[in-house]
């Protein structure tokens, strides 16, 4: 199965969630027992650890409910430091203009993988993610 392509944005300084619904001709898929992992890399060819990795088990940041997976990004402008971010850590209280200058227009690649209880991981969705400043929460 080829993954679906879907692009989205992360508002830096906000924890606005992003949800994906999964269904087939019968209706929403039953994802009971599935695990999910989302990885963000500078590009699909970038080796090593991703810029960001979240999952439904040990790392948190993803929740499966019914036929939907919801990603809640870390609030980068509130002091969360993620290894390998191309702009380095953002500081608590950093001005909106400073954040905009650093992250405006930065694009990366992501993939969302779902793994059934007894089976191999399936890459369901992939695409580009844009990082942009969130003015109201900075």
C-alpha cells in the first residue's frame, strides 16, 4: 500500500493538535491495538535520528482514538529543546519577531507509521511539514 501524501504546519509556540482520520469503504478503521509513530526529518534522505519522533507508547505526543490519530506537537517556544533542530533551541520569552525570523518557512519531511499488534509497520501518511510562528501564544 502506498502512503497518502498530506502536508501540514506546526505553529511554533502553540500546541495545536493535528488529526488524521482513517477509513475505508466500510467507514472508520478500527485501530484498536495499533501503535503509531510520527517522525520529522530535514528530508527523507537525512540519516540518523529524526528532528522529532513521537509515538503512542514510550515517547508520547500521539493518541489513537477510534479511527483517528492525533499529534500534539511540543510547544517549542515554551522552552522545549529538541535535539537536532536546524535553528537550535528557542528560548522561553523569545520575541515573536525573533521566532518568526528563525523558523519562518522552514520545511521538513514527515511520515506517520501505524503498526498492528501482529504485523509489520505500515507507512500510512507522508508529506511536508512547515514550521511557522504562532503569534497569539508567544
